[in-house]
């Protein structure tokens, strides 16, 4: 009867974390949310591939009358950096048919005396400069001929003329793949941290509301209960993120959407997971402590609101500024501030716009803060979690009154 | 023999003194009934025993050693504010609680199965607590207190909200646990129940123990009273100078002897009454726990103050 009833802290925390993991993994909300994200990520990759290949060359039809223009159109297009395919049509009527069926984007009907183009509605943004430039060249060659020069020679000289630019601080090359990865990492981390943080807060209040915490604390120390809960939900959140990030990596590699990008997808994925763990540890501790102050689910918002704001600000900066201007002061500064770093540093990393030592310093600052948060959160949680009824003041919980 | 000793506990919440030198002990195999008005300090005492609340001073000991986490894990506790995970299945929940008290999985499972059967809720093991009737939720709560095979039971208001059948089940469990040599402390406002079940009773008022002892011991009053159903008091009472007549209604007369009187005064009363006529009933009048409680709780406390204490609960 008087069996050994010792229960070490490790065993106690494992039991609490185990219950959290089992409960969360079995919940429909978790399963559907994870599945939805995996599907969205895979579909997104597919969409990216399809729209990526829709930057097809512009189709330009040329009537037999203006047949000589085909080569000039191509040459000019190359000069302006637009991909153009030309095809010859017997007459204007045939060309117009192609325009209305959408098989051609523009029809060149004459090159002299002026360049004459027919389009369905208006000239596409890509072709505008091409024909503008071509019209200038034609006018120029007309004038050159009139002056007795060789238009071809002049045209050659004009087409190859380019300024020599020397950049004092050359910006690192960033491609579409890196920017997309930066935005996706930013959004995913925000959703994952927000979701897992909310689960911690709700879990703490659930135990308080249902009063089961009294029964639990008759056998557990408060910090063991808090640690087990944070650990369990953290593992669940990490599993969820691994699935989603795994799907993202698999689909980007599988669809080959990043073939042309200089992005190291594997490294970005691993860093996203590292930052999730660090960010979760910080936010979960703060949210667990604050949630212990209230007794009803309806009141959660009043204590977690400021924390959510603390997540939203760096998130907005992270996805709206960082991918396009990773060197901006606000982005660089916030990527070092502990609670903001998890939303911004991984985006800078995805963009390849950060030095190794910067990552190390930022990570070090965040990790150094965690023991302080453990102590503070443990204190607030222990003092507040058994006080039912109204809202406990943070000051009282910290002071232990 | 081991006993649970509550020694001079003090606890203050802000300006309210919840406990003042609360002291009593519960021996192994004994059922201890803990009574007192709301806010008198019963729950506070129990929560301190469980370590859920920290005392300002004083000590709780089991077997002469201060209670630590490992001993506390051997206590079965039923908090005043009932609490279970509403969305967790009954069986899973009980196994989890047993494991938190240091049982291994197999033993926890076996114990869960045994207790759900004993308490008649074996059909509900797979249901979420939320879906159970209030009465069945109470049974699960009791199972939660017993599932880890505790060596000490501390039950705060275990009978509140129970239907008469469940009261019998609960009483039976308490008796069994005590018979198995465990100390059982329970609080209740149902004084007849406390009187019937308890070996000893403690009455608390304003944070301290004001009456403590076995039921018989407590009911023994300083002034003894007898009820005599027989001839009218005018015919015989004057013949026994040690007693005075308290009341007489119909054929029944109640007389009281001052505590200092000789022991055999009851025989003198009976002889005097018999000499006056036939006596159909002669008995010692002892106060019920309810009467004792009223005396003790009301004594020396102005009505207004009692109200304030209840309001503070």
C-alpha cells in the first residue's frame, strides 16, 4: 500500500507533455489545419510553376508587305529584353484573325513611311517599348538614308550602345525565388507561432476554468505543469511546421520552381524550424504566465492582446519591408531584438542578405533571454494559477502576494 | 500508529485571518468530520495539507515527519471546487491522474477499471466528462481521489450535490477506507451525516478549532439532563433538590442537574418520579451535533460578525 510514489521532475514533465501531445494530435482542429496548410503549400507551388511558365514569348505577326520588319522586331526586342516570336501572315485580314483569336499579341502591317501596328485592345506593356524603340530606329534609318549613310551600320551602333555603370555599393543579386521564400517563411512562422502561442494560453485558462488545476497541483509543482504544457504544445507545433515546411520544400523541388534561383531551400527550412523553436519558447512562456492571470476563456484576449501586438508588428515589417529592402535600418535592427527576431531574421536569411555572425548574435540574444523568461513566467504562473475569480494583477503575481 | 497532525497552522489573506493556530490530528483508521460555517477555514486547512496553498506558519506531519511532495502524492484529494478536464475521456483522465501520483501505466489502468466498477461508472469510461450527468461527474471526481490507492484521504464536501444513493455509496467508501487503516478527513454541512459517520468531529469557527473530540465525548454536557414521561413535575420534582425543572409539556418533564452534583442523581430523579406515579420513559437528554454546532458557533460571536464571516467565504 505504501508503494514508492516518487515522481521526478523529468517524469512529471514528460507525463504532462505527453497528455498535451495526445490531446492535440487527436483534435480535429489540428488535423484539418495541418492538412489545409500542406494542401495550400503544394497548390501554391503548382500555381507558381504554372504562372511562371505563362511568361511566354510575345507573339508578333508580320504581314508579307512588312516582312522585312520581322528581324528588326526581334533585334529590338532582344535589346529591350523582351522575348518575342514572329510569324509571317499573308495579309492583314489573316493577321487580324490571329489577333482576335488571341494567337497573336500584335500585328505589324507596315514599316514605311511609319511603323503601323494593329492590336486587339491595346499594346502590351512588354511590346510597347519594343515598338517604340523600333519606330525611332526606323525614323533614324530613314534620315540616315536621306543623308547618304548606311542605316544598317548606324542601327548596329545604336542597338549595341549601352552606358557603363559603376556601382559603389553593389546590392547582392536577389531573385524572385528568394523573395517568395522570404515572404512564405515570414507568413508560416507568424501563423505557427501565433497558433501555438494561443494553444498555450487557452490550455492554461482551460485548466483554471475547469478547476482541474487544483487537483493537478496537489501532485505537481506549478513550474512542472507549466513546463510540461509548453513543451508538449511546442512539440506539436514543431511537428505541424515540419510537415508544412517539408511539403513546401518537396513541392518546390518537385515542381522545379526554384531551379533558376540561388536559394538553398534545405537551409532555409532548417532555419525556419530553429527560429520557430526559439520564438515559441519566448512567446509560450509569456503567454502561459499571462493566461494564468485570468479565470475565463473570454478574458484571454485582455491579457494576451499586447503579446499578439508584439507578434504582429515584426510580422508586418518582416513580410512587407524585409523581402524588398532587407538592408533597411528597421529590418536590420528588429532582426536582433529578441521577440521580433524570429519573424525577421529568417526572412533576411532566405534573401541571403545576412552575415553568419549576425545570425549568431541575434540567436544568442534570444536564447539568453529564455532563462530570464522561465524564471519570470514560473513566478507569475505559480502565484496566479490557483487564484480563481477575478483577474489577478500582474504586479501582485510577480510580488507573490 | 501513524497519524496526520495539523499543528498550529496560521494563514492570512490580505487583512483576513483565515486560520489561527488550527490544530488537530487524524489517526489512521479514523473518520474525522470537519464542520464549520462557510469561510471558517476548512477548505484553507485542507488546501494547506495538500500543499496547494502555503501556510504562514505551522506544520503538517504524517507519521511524525513533515509532509513533502512524496507523501502528498499518497493523499487522495477531493477539492471543494470540483475540477476535471471537461473534454477528456473518463478512463484516460483517471489513468493520467493515477500516473501523476506515481503509478505505472499498468497499475493505473487496473486501478481505474476497479474504481469505475465500484462506483458504477464503468459504462462511461469512453465518454468525455462533459457529457456525464452531474451525479456521475461527482462519482468520477471521487474516483479521481481514490484511483492512485491513496494512504490518506482528504475530502472537501464530498457529499454536496449527491443523490441519496450516491450518499450511501460515498459513506460506504469512506468506511471501507477507514477500515483499511487509512485516516479519512472530510468536511460537510450535513451534520446528521457527520454524526453518523465520524469517529471524531472538529468544529471550527473563524479559523480555529473550537470543539474537538469523539461524538459521545462532545455530546456529554457539563449539566446533565433527563426527560421523564410520567407524573407531573409538581408531584415529585421538589423531592430532588439537586435538579431544577427546565420545561414540561404534556406528560414529559425535562430536569437538569448541575455538573457538580453526585453521579447517582439520575437514580434519585427516577425514584422520586416513580413514587409519584407510573413512569413510561426515562432517558438522558444529549444534544445532537446540530445543537452542539449551533451552541459552539453562535457562542461569543455577535450575530453581525457571523454574517460578515459568511460573506467573506
